[in-house]
C-alpha cells in the first residue's frame, strides 16, 4: 500500500511559548475567551469518538469572523496547529486535538444572522445548533433538511466540516446540497467569501470543495443555508418482515418504482429486541427479522397515492404486517408546521403513538 | 444499547442498495469470526449502514479487536462498490482506510488541494489523509498510531 507525505506538521522539537500565545489570544477574545487550566481543558480532549483523547494546549472561544481571523493569524505566526471544534459530537474524531495544538471552539458563535424567507435562505454562525435553524423558520412553514441524529446538539459548522447526513438525506441530500455560500477564514488567517446567496455560481465550486473538508482547509465562520417548505402531508409506515432479504428487496423495489421516501430506515432483529428491552414500545414485533420504517412526504394527493404503492410493494415482498402509526402530521392551516422527525424522533414518535393507541 | 452492552462502537459505511442482503450476511459472518455482536440500524434507502459493535472497554484489548472488525466491515463496503463513510466523515478514525478506496494518485490530488489552502499544514493536521507518521506502512487504524494520545 502507498502512503503519502503530506503537509502535516512534524512533531516539533522547538519549545512553544504557550503563555505568550495565550496572552495574544486574550487580547483578541478577552481572558474569559481563553481556556488554559488543565482541569478545564479536560472536556475538550475528545469529541464523539471518545476512545481517543488528547488534551489541547489551549482552547479559544471566539465570537466573530474577525476574531477567528486574528486567532488563526497568531497560530500561523507561531506555527502551531489549530483544530476547529463545533459541539464536539462528531463520531470520526475530526475535532480530536493533537499534541501541542490550539482548539478553536465555535460554541459562542451561536447567532442566526439573517432569515430571508422569501428567498428561502438563512445565514448562521457556525456554532448555531442544527435544530435551531428549523425552529427559527418552522413558524412560517419552513425547515432545514439535513438532520443528523444528533441534531438537537450538533452545530451547523460541524455539519459543514463533516458534510453530515441524516434520515431525510435520502430524498433531500446531505449538507453540501443545502449550503449556498460560506465566509471562510483560511489557514493563514485571511478572510474570503465562497459561493453566494444564489444556487448557481460561476467559477470553481469552492463551497462544494470546502463542505466535508473536515477543518483541513480553514474555518467556516458564516454559513448561508437553504431552507425548504415543510411538506403538506407526512405518513409513516411500519412494516415487519420474517427475513432481512425480503426487507432489503422491498427497499430496492420502492426506489425502483420511482418513489423516493422522505426516510427509509431498517432495524434488524437484534436491534428491535434491544429497543424493546429498554423502552418496551410493544410496537416492534420481537420475532421480526427486520422492520422497515418508511416516511412518505409531499403533497397530500401524492402521499396518499405513494402510501398505497409502498404498502403494496411491502406486501409483495412478504411483509407480515403493515401499520400506519398515527404519526400523520401535516402543515396546519395556520401555517405552523412540524418538521419531519429524524430517526430517533421517528422512533420516539412511534413509541409515543403506539403507547397512546 | 447501554443496557445491553457496556460500550458500543458505531461504524458508518455505504453500500449499493442492491448489495444489502449480501453485505448483511457477510457482516454476520464477520461478527461470528471476530466474536462480537453487531446490531444493524441503518438508512436503508441510501445504503448507509451503521453497524453497532457491542463490547466492553474495561477488558483490555477489546477496543482494538472491535476496531479491526469495524475495519473489516469498511473493507467489505468498498469491495461491493461502496464507501468508507456515509455521514460521519473520516477524521482520525478512518483515515488509514482511505487507501482502500482511493489510489495513490487520488490521495496525492487531495494533498495538492490541501497544500494550496494550507501550505504550512496547520489546519487540523493528521486528519482525513493518511500519512506515514499516522498510518505507517499498514492501512490499519491502531491506537498506537496516535502518538501522545491517551487510550481509554
């Protein structure tokens, strides 16, 4: 196998004056924006991949693009590596510090800067929590589609870095399909805007390049997101199968029939029993080899027609039982709509509805 | 899952939908071979698997074995024409598996892009792209490849 040399920093033998760096950071973000006590640094030593841990030398908490730029310039001048961190929920260790590094945490960059409903876009700082975007616009009947399971705690900046997905990305695409533009601080501290407020931008697709670059190309400090109109109608179907193969074939057949469900989730027998052991929903048959949770969304007439077709396809593939839990939610006449639930919420909703039933 | 097993390790791979049945059978075989239970919960529609491998981190050596099983599942995903990451990213966890799905030229192209933005290599180094220092000669993610990183 071939491994490549890269610009990664070599372990430095020179002594780094962390006190001097901390003083310079404090001039940018104030003393309260610099974390340097060992016990306070502990919480930053890992992200969602908790099996690897490394304490950073310093943590800084900027609030603005200009502050991020100034901090990165200091890192550049002292030639110390920096790692951006959002909410620290990432599961691949993207925000894991390395030895002698600075962690730039975006938690205080938590402002929604602009909501433009007419043009269906929202500008946020990177520390804004994914779910806040939907909360900010749901009253007007809009939502932000990418919905990682951690959406109530993960940050939009982290979603951009990892190009996060979620249940509804089957139909609506992953983060990169919902980012129109970015304000970036490059690794030398310079500020640049890529993309814009409209979808079709000429030139290189630098927005596309940056989304999913895992913090290796710089730090996004303002993010322009696309928001979508909430579906008029949403149905969820729960089908159980006596073989994983049959459930898998049903998935393929639904998509082959030209139906793209809002979400399509499968759980195997082991997982079903794990859920039942803990929360006792009595929704999931313990002897099923697999269950499918299929969410069908869209216009009411489309949802009605596709629901019938999906049910027929599941039955053709030997579904033992099909239920339509009373999770059917639609945009209310007042325009106050509910965002389609993501996987854990879909499950939770099913649990709740089954208990109510 | 916490009620069933003290710890779990979640992997993230993508496969073509049509290979679902085959891959699930193979994951079961790998699970038996390695001796760890694997629960499958996944975004079936887009072929994005999230196998949850159950283990006990208090027992020395289990984490490494579970990572090896996770690595075998990723290689299986690549072998059927899929990918080593659906939505979690590569980060520190999976960079040593990048050569499973990219050629040296592919990876070199990525390094060029990275260098164009970050010639000094200061922005999140040691992530995403495998290097001799981080992955050595073997495309295996092992904790000892993270110098200075405390292992739990």
